[in-house]
């Protein structure tokens, strides 16, 4: 398993880094459609793991939405005079509201599952609310690049990813070494309070990197935003764990050997990215 994880990471990380830094945003937006179609097919298993028709119909619905977004809002129109396109802003705000709702669903699980556990319609809606705002947030951040700063947007995407990776890695190692108190055993039995705290501490490495590269930033703000995004990313992870538990599946897919599915790799990002873009607009635009 570890060998497979390492091999997958060796080819996947350069591919992701190349896409976020060197792909023109107009190509990036269409490449994302393919990635999110795979994630949508995996979410289809959460809706009903036994019904291929349900899985493919959900995938088709997501595909139509994403293609329509790319055609309706060309990448050069995502930002205009420092303002996010109204369609993108509306989707991002709806996404943020979804994560507030998701927090309550996670905190009240398994009682909350009585409301949605057997509803294909609700689980499909939850999938749309999880995937589509993440898609638009990725494009919005990437599109912040300008002729004078061609890598700026990619750097912001990488910064969110780095925060998520630091949180996940710190939580894993701290949980292994120190974990005693279960965080949410009904949702994810392996996660511990000590692991979460270790993940938050690890994100200070990201803060140090930001302050080295951009020392004019306000330290308190950078720390606060980093910790908040890290906590939100943990919610994304817990939310997917909750849905997979109800669906009785361990991994969302098998496309990434040793890592599971695409959805398993982006679950934390689905929450972190829309929230980060709203914070960025509030404090840095």
C-alpha cells in the first residue's frame, strides 16, 4: 500500500504542480472538467453504489453544469475591475452556506442521516453543492494571475493545497504518536483531537513560508486565515467520511492506487477553496 502511495504521488504531484502553475487558465478550466467528472462518478457511488444509472446520470448532470459555466463565464471575465463575476460569487456564497449546513449534519450524525440517508435527491444536491463551488473557486484563484504576475493565481491555489496537506500530514503523524481522544468516532473513528491539534500546529510552517515570501503581510491575519482554512478543510474530510459511511464504502474510487479516488484526494479542498476565495475577497481585494 505504501509503495503504491509513493509511486502515485511521484507522478501525480508534478502533474498537479505543472497544471496550476503553467497551464493557461482557459485550458486549466477545461482540464478541471475532466477531473471533476471523475469525482462526480465517485459521488454517484455515495448516492447509490449499486445503481450505475444513478451514478452516470449524476455525472452527466455535473458535466452539463461545468461545461455551461465555462461557456457562460469565459476565464477572462471571471474577474473584472477587482470584482468576481456575479455567477461565480453567487456559487461561492451558496457553497459557503452549504458548508455551514454540512457542519451541523456532521455534528449531529448519525441522527442527521435519518433526514437524508435514503434520499437520492438530497445526496445528489449535496454532491452538487460540494463539487461545483470547488470547481469555480479553483478557476477564480487561478484566474487572478496577470501579465505582470503570471504565477500569482497558481501560487494562491498552491497555498491552499499546502495548507490542506500540512493539516492532513500533521494530523496523521500527531494522531499516530499522541492520539487518545476520538474527535468524532461516529463519523471517522481513526481521527483524534490530538491529531487535529497537530495538524493545526503543522500549518504554522505554511505561515512561516508566507511571511518569508511576503513579509509585508500582517502576521496575525495570516495565522488566523491559515488556521480557519485548516479547520474548514478538516470539515470537508469529515463530511465525505460521513457520506461514505452511510453509503458503506471505504474509498470513493480506485483510480489513484494507494490513495483511493479523486474525491478522496480533494475532499478537504472542496471545503477549503470556496471559503478561502471569500476570505481573500474580504481581506486582500
